[in-house]
């Protein structure tokens, strides 16, 4: 079972983003997970990034956000799927 490190609002500055991890999905696509504040609440944003013509990755509309206080439920669901 994957463990997540403790994360609280002190790690994310309002209107700022903290990158938590990423992995390569294809030649020009990455999946990126960031912590960010939105409407005074901490969220985990799981998003697909695509490499642009400039050689840098840019976020796409493909992704989703989960309130941090529900991230445990999300990981429980993923673990249950992995065990199936």
C-alpha cells in the first residue's frame, strides 16, 4: 500500500502550486500531481501535461482535482482496484 506524506496548508502558498510527482505516459505526455489551493481549500490536482513546440510541458484539460481531505478515500479506491 502506497503511503502519502503528511501534507497541510503550510506547504502550499495561496495562488501557488507544489509539485508532488510525475511520470512519463508517452513521448510527449506526462501525468503530473500537484497540491494547490483553490477557493480556500487544499486540493490534489492529477493532470495530463503535453509537450509544446517550445519543448516545455503545458497542462491540458484532461485531469481532475480531489479535496485533500478525501485523498485517503481515493487511494483506498485505487488499492481496491489494484487488488481486483
